[in-house]
């Protein structure tokens, strides 16, 4: 599932963040970053997916 989120984050960064964290503050930060520049939105989305994914995997074990 993380691979799908990463691919979606490259195409539409807020969608990848939404699938990872929902409509929280990180989603709105990503929307703002994407509007200000596409590349910062992608970097933020990949960061959120990578860091939140590790946290969720560690909690599951």
C-alpha cells in the first residue's frame, strides 16, 4: 500500500497525504505547499508517508 501512496504522491501530493493521515493539519500543510510549488508538495508527501509508515509498522508489531 505504501508504494501506491508514493506513486499517488508524485502525481497528486495531497491525495497521498490524505490516504496516510486523513484531513489533519499535515494534509492542509501539503495542500499549501503544493499550491506554492509542486516539488515542495511532493517532498512533504513522501516525507509524511515514509515517517508515518514506519510509526504504524512499529506499533503493529
